[in-house]
């Protein structure tokens, strides 16, 4: 797992992308949780 994330980070570093793939995943997970909480409140 550590090797895979290292490969992804080096790939994104080559693309000069400020976001790493894990950052993007974290954002989507947080948004998912946020939307779930909103639904439960209604």
C-alpha cells in the first residue's frame, strides 16, 4: 500500500499538480459524510 501511494504521488508530482490523489479522495469522503449528515437531519 505504501509503495502504491508513493507511485501515485510521484506521478502527480510529475504533472505539477498541487493535489495528490489521496487529497482528492479525502475531499470526496468528507463531502460524502457531510451530505449524509444533511440527509439525516431532514
